[in-house]
């Protein structure tokens, strides 16, 4: 076999296995799962490391799928699910959820190279996860195992490549396997240790909560398992900590997170009592009286942005579950239901007649042509649709622009000297548009993930835009300066909002958190938490 474009040859003694692997990669009818088997120190891990870079010549005519090495040594099934989700650009809280998400979601094209299954903390459970993923047919995987693979893998359709016929190659033990694990009740030790070891320790001991650290870690684990600084990991843990946690944990984590680019103003977690957790947040808005939170039920709750305490009685949606909400300038709240129809929850003051007529016209339009996203400012209601167009309904007519390829997933309208609209789509782009003008030719930002939600508002530093992506990343863009901060809370993000004082609210199924950018000079880092 000739070497790769970089002159690399497969490890000595694995040439035949390497040829078989390359044949499997190029065979469109081959099973989605390939097992690389063999005894210890036969070069299996080295072979997969070689495969990860083979054929990665730049400038080639044909773009190959990325090949990502995912070590399984020391992993629990939960930790493996988080590692795989991060590689594939999705968010999953459990192994079962990962299988369900991949069965219904377009993901990055990748071949996953999973090493050291035999050294996993839960090899059988990890094998069950990999077998289920292979069964879905959406992921291609090469799995390194011992000479006798787990039955969960051999029971499925799989190709097998053995390295036992070649010369031995040094493999060595899993790095650090003789080291003692971190103290699972020590927040500093947890944030500075190998996250694989922390996850394995917490999954192995489900009866010990360690003052609330375990629950917080498992809630935000997909983010915590990423490569990051201890300060960033402490920040993520702090944002996931419930009010029943050991009171010593919060100040200890806050001290460690001082070098991070964010500060946690408050967090509300499922089970919190003082103030109570407001429930899952699927849509957020900032109105006259505070922060509006809608969930999978039919209620809209108003919270004080200072500490998330409920203000007044919850409102009830007249149209059932709320898909999107938009506070109107007169105190009313516009709601888009799951079928794309518009409803109005009136405020305490009578509505001006011109707003009443505008809302009635938009309601009638959406009863025939359902919307997918909703926003409102003075004198205008903005709606996105499933075909990629954004419509700005005003007192003098309708402006519209085709901004996205596919469904518009979120819109926000910003009241400035020249009001403008930001929209996000399933195509992974964020666009800026001034109604009545031609849209800008390119996106404000784009990624290989759909936009889940966005929200913008004027602040003292200029307009600020929050964007939530389907892979769990949240970004805060300051549009005048062009600066950006990023944060990954861990669970799937459902909604975001920017407060008038520049805070970032993130809504999830079990957590609602408000972050503030660190004041200039307080954070020792100029970077944001990794956005990769």
C-alpha cells in the first residue's frame, strides 16, 4: 500500500487491516458498523489514529466525511453519549435521547472512530449504545474492541477487521489509570479533574448527591465534558446548581469562575422553592413588567428580572400551547400557537384602535397562512413562515423578504432610530433586514446547526442579539462593536432573551438562568467559552 498524501503508512503489522478498513470506508453497501478486534498491544488504537488522518489532503476535488476519534477508555454510557453528541453537533441528555435525536436529525457527516471499548467503565452499556446507533443507520462507526467483542455488537450487522495476524505495536495503558479519582464532593477538584472520571464517579454512585454537585453535573454534563478551563467548567456548574445545594458550593464555584467571561445573576432549577422554578421555558420575552416565560403548558408567567420571582398571576393562552410570544408596546402579549395562529392576551390598559386593527389583520392572515416565528415592536408585527420568508405587517401595509432556505425558526424586531429585524432559520443562518429595503446579501452569522431562537433589544452599549443554536451553543452579539460572547449550558436550549441592561436569559427544560457579561477588567480572559 502506498503511503497517505502526507507520506504516512499504517502502523507496522496492521497493513492488511488498514487495507480492509479503507475498503469498508469506500463501500456504500457496507454495514454502518465496523469492529476492529485483536488482543492487547496489537496496534488497534494506532491503526484508528492513522485512519483519522489518512486521505486528509487539502485541495482535493472530493470532500470526504470528517473522521473523529472518540476515546471510550474510562467512559460510562452517559459520558460516551455526551462525547458522541458533541462530535455530531447535537444535544442529548441521555444515551436513549441521543439515539432518538440522531434518528430524526440531520447531523454532520462523520465517521466516528471509537477507541478502547474494552477499557470503558461500562463496556456492555457502551456497546448497547453503539449498537443502537448503528441500528439507526445514521452514523458510521469503527469500534476498537478486544478479541471477543461484546454480544450487543456481534448481534448486529457489522464488518469485522482483525489485527491479530500482524506484529505487535505498543499500545500502553489508559493514561492516568492508576491515579485516584477526584473527590466528587469538592467543587474545585471536580472542575479541575478529567471530566470522564467525574462523570464515571457520579454514574457509579447514584445514591450520593454530594451536596447537589452530582445533580448539577449530570444536568449540564454535555457541556462540562468538553475541553475547557476550570473557570469555564465552574461557571457551567454554577448555572445548573439548584437552591437545595450545599450553601458552601455556590461561593466556591463563583470564586473559581471569576476568570470566566460571564457572571451568573441567578438560576432557577427544577425543584427550586425560593423563588419557585417557573417550569420549562420554551419561549421568552421581555415586556413592560418583566420577563415573560411560556412553557409546554398553556400558561405565560411574568418574572421579576432581578431575582426571577413571580409577578402577579400567570396568563392563560387562548390558543393552547405557545410556540412563540411577543410583548406588544401597549402591554398586551401576542402569542403564536403550535398551529401557527395568532392570539392576544390583553394588558390592563385598553388597546389603541390602530394596534387593535393591525393585530386583527395579522390574526386573519395567519388563520389562512400559519406562521412559524413571531415578533412585535411599535406599529409592526413580524412573522416568519415555513418557506423562509419574513413578513413585517405595519400600519401602511406589508413588507416581506425571502431570507432563508427552509423554515424560519425565530424572528426579533429591534426598536431603534431605524427599526430592523433579525431572523434565524433551519438553514443555520442569522439575517438582518430593514423592512422596506433590500436585505443584506450575506448572513450576520452562520453555523452548521439550525437556529433555535433569537432575541434582540437596545442596550446602553447598542443593540444586543442573543442566538440559540440546535447544538446547544448560545451567543450574545453586540451589533455595534461586533463583539461576541458564547456559552454552552449543557441541556438543549429552547429560548433566549436579552434584558434591557444587557443580561442574557437562557431557557431550558429544567433550568432558567440569567447571565451577565463580566465587567471590563474583572475577567482575566478576553476569550469566551469555546464555541466549537
